[in-house]
C-alpha cells in the first residue's frame, strides 16, 4: 500500500492546552490545540484496572471517542477529514498517522484506542490508517535489503514465573507456517554473555523477548539472568548496546509487562522508545498484560504480514493487521490496543525482503492486485533509501575525515540500491505491460484468423491432433439413421444415377412407407423438371404423407438466402415446406468441421419471442424436425440467449441444439466425425433395396427411422480425414446422428479463449522476468557475425506440453476443443516481447539525491 503521512506533533503545554502541529503530505500544514478533558483522563485511568473490565465493556470505545475529540478539533479535524478523503477511494492508498508526543503525560496515554465515529472504526485496526509512535531521528536504517529467511531470535529467560513450554509453543505455532522465517530459541539461563554469543554466531533480523519488564524511577528495564542465576535488570542503554555492531537487527518485540510504559514526567523515558532512540528501527511493546490467545494471534498475524505478501517489510501495516485480527477474534476489550509500535522509519519499511516464492504464485500476481501492491511497496522502499541518503548527508556536515569517508561510501551504496529498486519497479511494470500487450495482440490476431493464414496452422493442428484423440473416444451412431446410396456405374441394370432415376424413387418411397419409415430424405438435386417421372414421384410423396411418412427434398441456397437450385414445380407442390438447404458444408481445412445447421430468414418475421429468429433449416435440421414432430406443424428458431436452434411442434419445445453464430450470421454446428465402420453398418446400396423392396423382412430395419437417399458422385465428395472422403449424404447423416444422440463438439468461448491467451502470455512474461535460466539451454547461431547466442527456454516448452495434455483431456471427456496455434505461440511471443521491453528500460536518478 502507498501511504501518505499525517504527522501530528504535540508540543509543550501552554495554560491548560498543548500546542499541536500537523503536517499532511496530502493537504499541507495546520496547527491546533489539545485539551485533555477530565472525562478522558478518568476513563484512561480506569483502563489500568484491567481485571475489572469485562469482555463487553464499552470503556475502550468511550476512551477512543474521547481521545479522538480531544486530539482532532477545529483545524486539525478538518485537515484529518480532508486527508482521509484524499486516500479513501483508492484501495491501494492509505494515511499513516504518526504521533510525535513530546509531553510525557500525553505520551503515556493509550492513543491506540483512537476511535473515529464517522467510519465506526478504531483507527489503529485499519490498514488504511495505521497509528504509530514516531520518533524522528536523522539516522539511516542500515543493511535494508535482506534475503530469506527472516531470522528470529527468541529470548525466554528462566525465573520469570512464566510457563516456558507454553511460551515456546505459542511462538513456534505462530511462526510454524511461515517458510520465510527461521526461529532460534534461547531459553533457560539467558545471560548477557549468551545473548552476545548468539549474535556473534548468527545474523538476526528480529529479536522477540518473552519475559518480564519493570519500570522503576521513570526508567524501563528488561529482566534477564545473571551468571549467578539471579535477576539482571537490563536498561534500554545496555540492551541497545548489544546491537550497535549488528545493523541486521531491524525489530525488537517485547512481549513483557510494562514494555511499552513511558514516564509521565520524563520525555521518551521507557524501554521501547529508548531502544528506538538508540538505533533500533522499530520496537513493538505491550502496554497491558496480554493473554495467551491474544499473544498467539498477535504473533501469528503480525509476522505473517511482516514477512510474507506484497506488503512485507512494512511494520506499521503489519501491526495494523495484527490489531485488526485481535479485535476480530479475541473477546478481550483491551487486547487489540495492547501492542504499541515505536519506530523511526519514515516509511514504515524496516527491511526490503527479496521474496523467493514459487513460479505459480508469481504468475498469479501478474493478474491480480498484487502487481500494484508490489510496485507500491518498492516505491516505499525507494523512499526509505532516499531518507537514508538524507541522513548520511546530514552526517557529512562538519564531519571528521573518517566519518566523511564512511558517509560518502554509504551514500554511494544507497544510491546503488535505489538504482536497483528503480530497475525492479521498471522491470515489474514492463513485465506486467508486456504480458497485457502480448495477450491483447495475440488474442486479436488469433480471433481474426491471422495465425491460420496463409499456412493453415490451426487446420494442420486439428488434422494431427484430433485423429490421435479419436482413438480414445467411443464414437456413437444413432440407430435411428439409415442410408441408401447408389454407386456410380450400372447398378445392376438400373443405369447411371441421374434425373431419370426419379422413376425408381416413387416405388422406393412406397416400399419404405410400407415398412413404416418415419422420414425419407432425398439428398439429390431436383431443380430440373422431368415430365416423364415427376408426377409419379410427386404422387408417391403425397401417398407417403397420408400414411405418416414424411419425404424431404433438397434446395440449395446461398448465405444470403437466395435460391441457387430450387425444386421443380410438381415436386414442390408435393413437399410444400418439407425441404432443407444442402449447401451447408463448412469444411475449414481441418477436422473440426462446421455444418451450417440453419440460417436466418432475411427480412423475415421474428418468432414468438423477441430474442427468437426464424430460420431456414438445413437438410439435416429438417429431417430432425420431422422425425421429432408431434404434429403437422414444426417451426425452427434461433434463440439468441443460449445460442441454440430450437424446434417447436404445436407450440411445445421438442429440441434445443447448441450452435455458433459466425460472422455471416449463419448458425454453425461443429460435428463429431463418426467412424467409417459405423457408417458402413448403417448403409445399404440403392440397387439392393430397390430390387428387394417387396421383402418385408429385409425392409424391417427402416421402421421408425430417418432414411437418407443419395448418389455417390465425385462432385459430392469431401476430403475429411487424411486419405478419406465422405459423401454429402454421409455428412448429413453424421450431423443428424450427433444431434439425436446429444453428441456436441464445444468450441471455446471468446472469454475463455482470452483467459487462456492471458495465462500463456503471462507465463512467458514471468519466465523472462524471473525464471529464464531454469530448465533452459542455449546455442550459437552458425554463419552469423558477430556470433549470436540464442536461449531456449525449456519452461515454455513444458507449459505447451501441459496445455496439449489439458486440451486432450477436455476433448476426450467433454468434447471441448480448445487447441489453437496462438495459444501455443503466446508464451514465446510474450517471452520475447518482455525481454525487449525490459532491456529498453531507462533509469532516472532519484529526485533530490546528491550524486
């Protein structure tokens, strides 16, 4: 989160009031007065008797409201509200309330209870408004950057009366799930020499003290063990001296009574503030006794937020998070305000932890708010380095040669760190931008088909991929579909198939009608009139209708609905509206074929509902409509909502068929190719059926069936599988079978298509940014001068293999076809684009930093 500071300085008392000065990063400066009302002081005094405060006590809120009213009056209140309004609408911005309380009697009050009645919130529990005790020092925070794990030294002196095993369990349980931390316990006789030895043997970042503290003569002490086993009272001066030569230590947590207590008569007297004054960047101490449950919740949540996530290293945000969780989970009214944070970091940053999370977690951060949070954290880190430089520059004034040399070297190091942070910010932004740009470009190019032009890469993938998958898919063919096909040649004396065969169609219809076939479909051109046989053919069609068998003939229409091949006049009168379009083949070059199931009636009337569009049926759709009809009238519509072609008989919905509306507003049905063996089992030759039309037993297989009649002609043959062709009637039969058996090929919706591209492109960008050297190799391109080295990122090939495996499973189990060439290309394009953009990153010097 990106914070703006709201500095509130309470200065010396004049009369009955204290002078207040406010410095807001957002709104400028103002001043005011603080008058502590008797009710406020009385309520604060009551909180010291914690044993008399019940879990439902309203004393904390009453005190919080009173403190808020005393502190925020007139100009100060107006400045606070304006500053809060400036950050209130942005989830990634907050306002850090830094209390600089000079009068000791004011500092001794529990300001962590500040309660805002407008937001109905204790300010210290909100990540938007962390409340801290700020001690302004011109001292740099040295060794800011650390690498995992964060090392925690826990001190548990003996003789404190505490249950050591329980205290160990609490802190161990709190840190158990934090892989970014490493804990070391120092228990038993914890003496000055043992502490010193532990610091020599290992570098620590956090010290967590569990024991007793005491406050005597306006001075705070920690109780450890002497070499003789007696009590050893260690003052802030002595305790801070342990860490003078160990700049790695960034935080001390004092889980002890009176650790946060300050003198009401001497400014900054107290263990915690004195440790900060003596160089510790931040100290957390307890201003009230804390229960085991509260201690566990505090430690777990505080260290979680401090050492993990996008806001790691921001101690003020971590303390707010911990207070909030205590307030939510622990039914003790004082518990959330018990931890008090004293710090000297102007940004709340006490260390810059280089996170080493897994590939998947880093990938996810490209597509959620963590990307913004990470950049905001780096900006705060940069500000901390800049504050360090200012502190070092202050030290150069009138400095001795040795001190000047040290400061100059330190400034150079801090500037180098700023440059590195700038580089991380720019590269992170460019990685995110490259991922978005690659996603958009790849998706748009893929959507318009440029990846399939001119080399038909997608078609080639389908040609190679689907036959392999079909080996593992059980193919269905509806038992309600039969084919009668005439071969080219003599056909047992019937002659070459053609218009003259209409003389045979009439007897064939009569035979199939007698066998109680339900629908007979002629996939033949009947546009040219044949006076010799059309009347006989038409009469057979009409006889069949009277006996419950519907005959369907074929028309050919273009994409605009214009008739290319019509039905001859005599036959048209026989079938009326029982015809279907045969110009429906949509072979895309590969194996996921599209069959034009229907097309809209151009300038036609709408259906019964506004979202329904009347359609012109294909031959296959007309066959299904008549087969499923429950009355003489069947209507076909396209329903725009679910994208379905729907059939209604006598007003009742009888079938819904999922389709895909293409760019010409035609309704395509991708069909699953049945095996040649199943088609052959359902097919009989025209001559066999014709010559055996009087054999009732032979014709029994056509009872209640859809029968497609056609000629095997070369101009009606389509290339589908490698080396295999299918005739038009076989494709119609295939589609009809798919629909009757509810076998639907699903194409990838555009929204999911975009998500896959985003995932693959994001992965490629992440590999370039963080993992380019993992599972990779390189080679020198021959014949080039100068020699060019090319990296081969193995992780990108690995993700493509995973993608292919997922595509296989989706097609095998769900008939969902997702395979696209641009999905496979996306990680490589994003990898290349990210590399180009990151190499072009230009760094600017930090503002206000001397070189």
